[in-house]
């Protein structure tokens, strides 16, 4: 969520009727899409909830993280050396 838009919309919502404002003009003012402004207005009105769900990113190398950290910390291996080790063990192709 963009904090500047959220604070401005909430301020306008408290002061005046937010439906009187032009969403296109507000979007130009804050350099964003009009749908973003519409979403923040709906959040301020309580029609929808703000999204709190965070995306979880996974990597192919997550399962090898302990091995990689061990080699880098203990032996000072470079990324190329770690990659070759993983390839040699047949863990990653």
C-alpha cells in the first residue's frame, strides 16, 4: 500500500464527502491508476478490507540453503564454487 495515498484519502474522507472528488484527477495528482484511488476510497469507507496477505517467494535453492551458508561461512567459497559443488553432488541441474 502506498502510504501517501492512504493518508490523503483518509484525510479527505474525514474532512469531506469523498465521492465528490474526481478519481481521475486524484490519480494524476498522486501519479497512480484511478483504480488504486477507487480501492483506497473503498477501504476508507469500509466496503473492503486492506490486503494484509504477503506473497511467499520460493527458490529452487531453498532446500540447499544450509549447505550454501556452511560453505560460504566456513570456507569463504565463491558463488561459482558453491554452484559447482551443488552440480557435482547432483543436487541441482
